[in-house]
């Protein structure tokens, strides 16, 4: 019996997030949010999270200085974000 793979196996990917100040200087701790079956699913979830954060911070035609600012990363499940 012969098995042929259609392409490289997808690995699980983790979406990470951490709070940052508006200027991107003061970083909080990275937090694992969810694990996905592939990179494209993780990046899709990251895009959704970014859009949600931006919509929440945009008030009356300008950025609310009190709004939450978040940095996101998608990484293979076995990797952690670098500081």
C-alpha cells in the first residue's frame, strides 16, 4: 500500500496578544489566546481581533486615548513570542 501526501502537513498555530501603550513603548506580558489548526486560521482570527480592537477605540472620528491597544502574533504552537 502506498500513501502520498498532498502537501506539507499543517501544524497548529497559537494566537498571542499583549497590551501596549499608544506609542508602543510600554509592553505587557504575552498571553496565549487560542490555538488553531493552521497558520491561515490563526491569521484570520488575528485580523478579526485587530479590527475589533480598532472599532472599539475609534470614537467620534478620532482615536480614544483611553482605548485598549493590543499587539498580536501568530506563531507555531511550539513557539513563544520574543520580548
